[in-house]
């Protein structure tokens, strides 16, 4: 009788373990079957640009455990697609490893990656004059590494992007002519045809709206047209914040708004910032249609810094603070979600290595989290909802910036200048 009970218990335990394993296998199979087509433009799969570097010294790589902290924080705010690059460094492969390890611990965890291969022109970042007409031999190595990672992690890598702002000419240190991007996009598409890369991996290039045809006519070349037809979708960048300094026609307080409250003045300026981004999106769409192409268009980067001590700060366009950052994030998310556009918001976390030695450079302050894990104003509601319970960054529990004091935060919020004043700067 005891023996029969033992057999019964063992049978139940074995069945339970088998059932759990089957559920895990089914979950993993479903995730393998999820494709870029399923997740891009799907508001249930929010996208974010991600770099995990926490030190001012870029040589200090984040550990896998640190990256796992970040993955869980991103998931807590509904992000399920990350855009990252640096495949020539440990960062990209470690991000994929971190996601994979979390999935082993929790099969219900979902996070996918748009993996970027960095593209340079010949002699970029050297003491020689960059030759923008020639390919860099390092590009082939980058592409090969991206392919290797995509094949190693087919359940995670859903997109490969060739280059980051690699065609826009103001990237004077490294930009390339469109034929070079086209060459590598075609190479990846051929790998898909020959089954050396999954046919479901989408291929694109992530670049400024102007270099996708939405700007000056100098970009309207035949190789760009071929590129648009070769990619699976267009990944365009738009930064109204930068243009509060460089092209501020939309920025500032209009005469008719002079009687508004300070918050109303800011809200009106931020609404025009959204319209500015939408106009750039539309300009790319119009150019694409003009050449007879029909591809999805998603936003590979857009964002708003929370601090700057120069062009965009108190002595400049008065654009950067946590209040305006939160407003832009809200507006761009609402618009893109309603229109089935993926928006790889820039970015998840502040990265202190960016922008040189100046601690006030705006490039260091685009994150929705600070380096030490404080949630900026954009995320205060998430803190109130308790979604960060049990999560931390650098050993710090997730708390609000300004200790959650909205009055203290608003003291750092500047109203943009009147339009006529702005135009004289």
C-alpha cells in the first residue's frame, strides 16, 4: 500500500514537472514565432532606445546583472522592444544574454531587440580626412557580428538596422553615401533568401528624417530610392528639442498666448513640438510615396533632454527640464500609439559618458531614469502605482526625482521666450 502511494506521488510530481516544461516550451515557441511584423507599430509593444553605460568612462562595460536590472525596469513600464547597437563591444551581446537569462528564470518575460550595426566611412575617427565616398573595412565585421547574434538569439533579435545616422551629412566624422548602406542592406536581404538569416528578421537603417528624403533635395539621389525599396521599413529620427535652437520657427510663446499661464504657454509650445515631429514624419512619407514605394515608417529615435547648460537650457532656448520631457513623452506616445507607429523613445537611462566632459551637456540627460535609478517626472505615476517594487538600480530602490515634490520641480521649469525675442538670439 505504501509502495503504491509512493508511485502515485512520484507520478503526480513527474506529471507536474512535465506540464511545466511543456508550458515553457510552448511559451518559447510562441516567442520564436513573434516577428517584427507582429510587434512594430503594435501599441502593446512599446519601444525604447537603450544604452546601459553607467560610468563616465565608456570603457567600463555594464555587467550582465546590471543589464538584467535595466531589462526588468523597462519591462515594468511596458517596454517590450529595445533598440541597441555596439555589436563590436560586449554591450550588445550582453544585453541579449541578460534577456535570455531572465527568460530562463521567467518564461513569461518578453523583450525583443532591434540590433544596430554601426557603419563608418573610410578613415572615420582617425587623424586622416574621412572619405565619405568609401566603405570602411570594419563595416563588414559589424554586419557579420549582428548576423551572428541574430542567429544565436532568434527569439529576441527581430530587426537588424544598418547604421545609426550614417547618411546625414552633419555627422561629419563618419557619414557615408547611401550606396554603402544599400550595399549592406542588400547583403542582409540576400542572407535571408539563402536561409543564412531568418526570413522574419526585418532589415532597415536608422537615420535622420532628412536623409530619408524628408529634407533637402541634395539627399534625393537614386541610391536612396533603391534603399527605400530594399528595406523592410523606414526607421527615421526626429528631434524637435534640438531644433528649438537650430530651427526654432515652431518654438517660443506666440503673441496670442501672452496672457496664458506659464504652464499653458509651455503646453502650447510642446504641442507645436509634436506637430513639428509629425511634419517630419509626413515629409518622409511624402517622399517615399513620390518614388512609388510603400513601406512602414517607424520612429527610430526621438526624445527630450531634462537638463542642458547651453543651447537648450536657461541661457538658450529654455527647452530642457523634466516637466517638458514628460510632456513630450506623453504627446509622442499618444500620437504614435494611436497611429500604429513604433517609437523607440530616446532613451531609457541617462548615460554619463555622452557629450564629452561637460556634466551639463544635454546628451547626458535624455534618460527617463537617472544613472542612480531615480525616476524622472515622466515616470512618477509608475512609482505611485508600485510597479518598481522589488526593483533597483545600482542598489538603489526606484524613487522619484525631487523627492516627489512637484513645487520644487516646477522651480526649475523655464517658460520659452516670446517669439520675437527668440528670433534675435
